[in-house]
């Protein structure tokens, strides 16, 4: 078990998720429902499933496409989605 990968992944996710829309959504859901335990467990389940899909899909891509191309495509997709959101297309 590579503890460096485990700690790096944990801290990257923890720091990048602070103050993002997911956290704000959880905050508002908890305030509205007043059921923090249910919101917590359902949020963990939802994020875990999304992460599982990303890891499985990334593992499959990595077998067939070099990492450099995946990084370029991810960056371009991030910029495209950002522009679409900026101009309120999505």
C-alpha cells in the first residue's frame, strides 16, 4: 500500500472541495432538511459513486491513451465547460 498516494489523494480532494458548489449544496440541504446525518451519508454515497466512475473510466482510458493526451483533453474540456457556464449556455 502506497501511503503517499493515499495521503496526496485525500488532501487534494479535501482542499479542492472546500467552498465549492458541492459543499454549499450540502450546507443548504442540511439547513433546509435539518437532517445532517442523512445528508452526510447520502452525500458520501453520491460522491463515492461519482469517484468510482471517474477511477474506473480513468483506468480504462489510461490503458489505451497516453497520460499526456488525457491531461490535454481534460484541460480543454474544463475550459470549454467554464466558457459555456460563463456565457450561460449550460
